């Protein structure tokens, strides 16, 4: 199994390493409609700011 090379991460100037608990504290759950949950409507998610 491969291990994460932390040296590469630390070389990046804008990288901050935080705990999983801290990184997930501001997550907001998506309130899906009943149609989406039932599968009669679909959701398309696109990446932004790349």
C-alpha cells in the first residue's frame, strides 16, 4: 500500500494540514427534494473555481 508523501504537501505555500474533525465541522447537508431522493429527477454537480 502506498503512503502519503507529506514532504510534497509541505512544499506547497498555500497548504494547511488540519484534522478530519476540523475540516468537516462546517459541512452543510444538502436538503434534497423528494423527487431527487425518489430518483425521478437527477442532479448534476459541476466543479467551479478551477
